[in-house]
């Protein structure tokens, strides 16, 4: 069994029933000091064993990933009662591919990329929410969404899976199915785990 095919099929089924998690993922990172952090992100694409995320270079997550931080990606589809935990390595996405796809982003996301460049880096402190609203309105007065170009700080990362754990909660006896998949020499092997 190829776990990537299982993930794609589960995600497609989740999309059919408008599962709120169908297009998001949860990214956990560890700093060099061992401090853990987790955040919710849009999962842009799954291609082979690559899970693509678009991020901004001003973000703390980029600072960690660009330095080779360990990660774990969690996909949880409540409508399907399936969870996937994904680990491996990361590498930047080709900048041209990121810039091409940037134009598909919602207007609000584009304005935020401009905020990071012109107003304050992602995750920095604000005096008030109103200050952010004022900056967004200023940017809207200067730039129409369709005329905006991606700032240099826009980037992306592929999380390249070599370890996937699947937890399937679809059992009446409540003894869940849990399987670990490992990629070696281009082939996936699997082993059942105690849930």
C-alpha cells in the first residue's frame, strides 16, 4: 500500500463532504533549543511524497525550516476519521513556481505578504488590531489585488516524507488501525502498530 495514495484519496473524500480540514495541515517544529511550536497552514499540494506549503521568509517557521529544523506534519480529516503524521526532510520550492502560484492566493493573503514587507514581520507584536486594519486599508488604496506582484520574501517549502503513520478510527470495536510506513530505496514498507 502506498500511503501517499491513501492520503490523497482520504483528502478527496474529505473535500467531497466539505470537511473543514481538507485543505489545511498542522505543522510542528522544534527549535535547536528543543522548543516546540505548532501552527495551522494551508496545504497547497501533494506531489509524490512532497507536501507543499507557501510561507513568508519573515515568519518564524521559515527561520526554523531554512536551518534544517525537525518537523512533523499532521493531517487530520474528521469526516473520514483518519489521521496521518508525516516526517522527513524539507527543501525550498523553486522560486519561480512559488511566484506563479502566488497569483492564485486570496486577496487577503496577498495583502498580508505586503504587510510583512512594508509594515512588520510575521508574528511581530502590534500596538492594536486597529493598526493592522489601518495598514491593510492603506495597502488596498495603493494596490489592486490583480495588479500585485509577489514580494521577494514570498517562498515555499516542500516537506519530503520518508516516514508516515496512519491512524484509522473507523472501527466499531474502537480498536483503531495504526500503520507506520517507511520509504527506503524508493519503495514504501509498512508495519502495523499497537494503537
